[in-house]
């Protein structure tokens, strides 16, 4: 059991770059290294992380049976503290699903749909952005070694809660011109938070994903990112691998594949390497 809990969020103001994939694979890699890991899905009601671990049907069934309280959207509500303190550990435990790949998960919920607007109704900005932090501080810290939060691919009140609570961003980037702009925009966003609220959010890892080094352009971008983000760049890039996509469709990470392809093995090694480095970086900045 953890003395202190490290936190990080996968975030980039863009869809499809590998936020969910990275949260899932870094989580399993950390668990393989012996850590207790919790993943939290704030990325939207479609439940991508639960699908990634093959448990979405169960979640869906609970929702259909009206057996879906509490859920991830409830922990943001003003009443949460009152109710949870009455119910004790049971309230938190009923949020969490155990998966077959060794990580625990708080899945997404349809309530996430209106969460951004609900948070927008809170007048005080600090209160509006710190609800998730309050929940993690109070109910999750000490239960896990690492908490990874998967955020929406856009800047809103929900993603601000994730950044605020974790103070550490993992930004998966594809090798293209838009991603370098997005990464620069992310840095500006983090600076804005620091200026306005005196909350330092670190760019813990810029993680090149879907890299195809057979093309010169990809290699050029890879070098470019390495030079631009000397401290934050991940030690290993993630190759483009059809196995990653196929495994996800089957509700697995590539760590669960019995006959991984060469690219899937490379992806595994890269995620393991990056997980070790992430551990070190999160430990350092806490
Ligand atoms: N390294 C990779 N190789 C091949 N496909 C990938 C890789 N990383 C992610 N994908 C696929 O790309 C799509 C988008 O990834 P996802 O993690 O869902 O992005 P995001 O969460 O940022 O929107 C998914 O279908 C996923 O399986
Ligand atoms: Mg996603």
C-alpha cells in the first residue's frame, strides 16, 4: 500500500492522439512493475477506458438497472462529501471496478455529459477547478501508488479539474505539424493556470505515439520534439501498431496478447520503459 499517491493526467487539446491508449498501457505497465494503479475515466460518457479493459458491458448494465450510484460524476457534486462520509469506504469502493489486467478503474458515466456545465455554475473559480482534487485527497490517496486520469481532448472545466488534481500532464503526440502546435498551446495553457491560480502543472511526459520511423518526416518530427522538450520527452516512442488498435477493440491492452506482433512487442517495451521514467519523474516533482 502506498504512503503517497502519484497522480498524472493524459491530456492534449485534440482527439485521437492516444490519450486513452496511453493511460491504459502506462497503467498496466506500472502494475506490471508492482504498483497499485487506479485509472479514472473523465474523457466522456462513451466509456473508452472501460471498453479498453472489456468491462463496459457490466457498467452499461448497472446504468440500465439504475444501479449506477455512485459514479464518477457524483463525486463532483456538492452533496458527495456528506453522503460519502455517511456511507464510509463502501461509497468509494462501489465506484471502482477491478480489471483482469491488474489495474483498477473508475469508469465513465453518462453524467459526465453535463458535468462541464454543472461545474460552470460554481461561481468561485478555485472551487470550480478543485472538486476532483478534493475527492482524490479525501478518498483515494493512500489506496494506490499511482492514479492516472484520462481527460477529454478539449479544454473545459472537467479537464481543468484533471490538471489541477494531478499537477502532471502526459501528452501523447502524433508526429505532425498540428501536434507541435497543440503541444505549444498546452504549454501556454499550463502557464495560464500557473499565473492565475498559482498552481504549477508540469508537463511530465511528451509521448510520441503512432510513430512510423520508416518515413523520414516522422523521424524529423521525432527529433524536433526531442529538441523542443528536452526534459519532458519520453525516453521511448510508441510505434504505430495495428495490434494496439485490434487489442483495444477486443477489450485488451497489448500486454494481454498471447502472440504479440513485433510492433506490439516494441510498444510493450516502450510503455514499460516510459512507465519507469514516469515513476521517477512523478516521484521527483512531488
Ligand atoms: N501506437 C498506436 N498504433 C496504432 N493505433 C493506435 C496507437 N495508439 C492509439 N491507436 C489507435 O488510435 C485511435 C485513437 O487513440 P485513443 O487512445 O483513443 O486517442 P484519444 O484518447 O487521444 O482520443 C484508437 O483507435 C487507438 O486504438
Ligand atoms: Mg480518449
